C-alpha cells in the first residue's frame, strides 16, 4: 500500500522560477510530494512564456536572476491581462525594507526569505490559493450578474481584475482599460470615504469602495447621467419631471439662478417647484431634500454580494 499522502493539491499548478538548479530541485520535490503540479523555469523570459501558455495558479519567483530579474518578470506578468491575477510570491535573500517595497511595487503578492523553508512556502501557497479561490468565485458571480467592479492591489493601486462592464466603462472614460488612471490612483492613495466622480459630457462614472481587504481592494463603478437620475427621482419620490429636474440640480449643488439658466425658466419658478418638492418629501431645506433623495437612491440600488 502506498504511503504517499493524497493529492490534495493535484488540481493546482505552481510555477517555480529560479536560476539555481539546486533550488529548483528542492522546491520541485517538496511541492510534488504535497500533490501540486509543478512547472519550472530558470530565467525570466522562459517564466513569462510558461505563465502565458499554462497560466499557473501561483508563481514562486526568485528576485535576483541574471538578465531579466524577478522584479521585471513580475511587472510583465501584471501588464498582461492573461497573467495579472496570478499570485506571485517572491523568493529573496534581500530583506532590507527597500527591497521588500520593490517586490510589492512590482506587483508581488508576498515574499519569503532565502534559504527557503519548505513548511513556510507550503503555508504561504495554501493561504494565497484560498484567497485566489474566493476572489475568483466573487468575480464569477459579479460577471454573471453584470455588475461593474474592479480589484486593485493596496500598495500601488494596480488593477488586478475587472468585470466586463467595468472594463467597458474604463475604456470609455479613460484612454486605457488596463492601466490605473492618475485620477483613480490619486483617489486610492487618499481619502476614499467620499466617492470619486469622473465627468464625461452629461454622464458620470462614480467609484466607491466595496471592501478594503489586505490583498485586494474592491471598487464598485456606477454610471450616472442627468436623464437617468431625473427618471429615478420621478419613480422613487413620486415627483413630476420638472420637480425631479429641479431636485437633481439641487443635489448637484446648483443655486436657483443656476437651475433657472439650465432649465430655461426663472429663479422664482424654480423656487415654486422646490417648495412642492419640500412638501412631498416632508422636509424644509435644500440639504435635507438632497440627502433624503440620495439615501433613497442608494437604498434602491441592487446590492453587491461577494462569495
């Protein structure tokens, strides 16, 4: 009877990248014994080719290699839509803070120090595979229901993945759907308690935080337009079209004179419509009306569930 443990990880593929044959051999044997399918590469270009062709579940990447080092390899992996979501664990003998920061800036998920301890590597792999599995389940569910979401890495704001609808909107509002736009990067690096709004004509793309995880931040995208919001206010609050138009522009911070200019009417008429809005909503001020309308619209939006 075989004494080999059951292949608990047989469905998971690990790519090991190291230019030292002895290191490859030791890790290969340990992972093979644990039930993983193991691929190896001894240089950067070979690693990129294997990763793109076979898309492993996780990559163990030597930081210091001749020619293309691990940092450059990782940047190439993150630049490709095929490989950008693969967890990358750096293996390095460099433990100075700047080297650790460089690993994460290149897109690394984690790192272990050399000489590598097999038990530590196995534990890190198991943890990151579990996280990747949950994220993939969440992504599949979001894709299926047509939600617009993207995930970024906390340390540098790099986009790890995005649903098809999010990718479509990113392409429409920015020059590229793959790279993190400066406006989004600045928002991610600062105060995220308030949404980020990007204008394009009469339409707006609004970014809000769904979850600030340790490995990935989940961001919800919502497209708004003046027409869509007016229609929503009519349906939710039982307002006339003109009342809804006035309330919409109040929510946008416009004065009665501004609203009159936009709608082609007098400030006095705008104020009359606003009085009707106050009466129907049971409020007394512009701020209260705007806050109530915003809360009703948020409550009516479909909830995003993660697995």
